[in-house]
């Protein structure tokens, strides 16, 4: 895969000051403030270790203003110290003069974690603005004076246009960290391996999944899209099926814009109906699991899973696939009697010869529950960024990486 952005292989960072943007936004214990899941931290360790001969200055965010978990990054620095088995110093500032003094005192091999970038107004208030406008902010100007290189490893935030994510791209070389590089290579590969390629989209993020389905089919990145979970329920409604009062009430409660989602589903079915795989039967909660065909709708209870015929059809598609994109469970897998579709299809995927990319918090939770994580070729750290990429949307961070390579790819720019 030809890369149109810089990677860590392109420069010698020894003795340099490197600004490293990561995404370690994590769930916190509401009582102790301790981080409950270190998976995002672990995902960045390879990048950090490869930059060990530099002065490393880590930029990150936690939550957003108004949330209970909108906290300083002291605990994040502590967790990095534990994982790296070395001192990682928290600096309670970002662009203040005392931060520059800390960087000046640091030696190659030292690691600093600066304050939550979203504590600074320009990062939040100007979110979504064009890159050039963010480049002109005081925040970016000060950061540009603090380092020699900017390494961006925050794939999970790649769909956001914010000052510390994209603003430095043309002020210093912006370089993809190993996590960013791995994500983009895997997403490129899964859309280019042998056909047929399929996407299996479930869970409760209906709007994102429908947009991703349309984008993937529009571009020919996959040949079939399988829908499950609430995504499938909305598509069935859009196709004229009455789900039943309980299931329709769930959709109204879970989706802010059910009408908008129904319009997206109608458009998807109208444009790509033959390539969208909808359930043939469903499992309903009637004090236990009861399966019924679409002709039996509306259901007398809430729809909780796909039925056996649907599961068999999906497994047949999986067995012949060259590439699989997996995002979202197919049913309420947290309840044993309704985990059948998710469990059987995920096992089939793990045992297939396809190249598999999986993403989404509930997808990863299900893979862990079933002990299948190690059988998946690539598990993405992205949530919104992954779905935006699959939908074919331009990701601001990826565009910034490309712009930086165009700006600094010159025989007159020293790389070593």
C-alpha cells in the first residue's frame, strides 16, 4: 500500500522534541477517578517506545466540558508510568511559559504528559473549523514553538477538526504514529482483498451504520452488507414491516431521529436493495427466546436477536468472504438466550480465511466475552472515526497528514 503521509520510518527523532497527540479518552470510576480500561493506552505503547530517544511531549484529551469525567490528565500520566515502567511526568499546563521550561529541562528519553487539551477554549470553541483557521490560533502558535516534530497517533479522533489534532500540519512535519499507520493500512487492505467482501453492521448506532453501508456499497468496497441489531430493525421498518409495539417503542426511545434513520434506510434499500442482507427471521422475548418469520410480524414482544435461518445465511456469506468488516453485535448478546446470532456469527468469522477488521465498543466487548479477540486480524480503536471512514467521509486528521507531507516532502528539508 503506497502511503501519502509520513510515518516514523521517514525521520530520525534522536535528541529531538516530539509532540505526540494520542487519544486515551477512557471511562473513569466516578468515585475514585481511576481509569477503568487501559486498552487505548496500550494501543499507543509501540509509538511511544519507538520515540524513546527523543524528548516526548504527550498531548491528549479526556471527555469534554460539562461531563463528570472531564478531568486533568494526572491519572493518565500515572497509568502511562505503570505500563512503560518508567517515570512519566504530568505537567499541569499546555502552552504556559512554565511548560516550555519543563520541556527545556527534559532530556532525551524523558516523557511529559501535558494538561487536557480541552481545558483550553480554542480547542473546544473552534472545533470543526477549517484547518487553516485552526493553524492561526494562539494555541497552535505556542505549540509550534515547543517541538520539532508532531506525531499524530489519535486515529480514534481522526474525524474531528480540532486545533491540537490538525492545526500543526503545515507548521512542522506531521507524522502518523504506528497506531495511526496500522489502522489505515488495515482499512485499506480489507477493502482491497479478494472478493466477495462483506460488511456486518449491527448494534445501536443506526445512523452511522446506514451511512457506512451506503458508502461501502457506493464505492464497491464491499459486495454485500449484512444488517443486524437495531440497524436491521430500522431497515425492516423502512421496507414496510411492522415490528410490533414493544420493538417500535425501543427504537423511538433509543434513536433521537427515527424518521431521519428511516429515510436513510429507505434510500439504502432503494439504491442497493439486492446487496443488503436483511433478517429472514427474528428472536423475540416472550419470557424466553421464541423465533418467528417476517410473515409473523408484528411481534408480540421485543425483538432481541436474529433467528436461526438468518444466522445460517450469514455464516454462509462469511465462509466465502475474502474480507470482512465487523461493527456491532447482531442481538442483545449480554443475555445468554439472545446471544445466539452474535456468538455463532462471530465464531464463524474467527474461523474464516477472510481478512477481518472489527471495531466498536460493543463489538470488542462481545469478542472478549467469547474469547475471540486474538483471532481477528485487526481490531480498530476508532468508533466515530471508523464509521466516518467506512462511509467515505473525509477525515480531517488524514487530510492534515497528507497536507503535511506535501508541505515538507522536499529534498531541502532535512530528515536526519
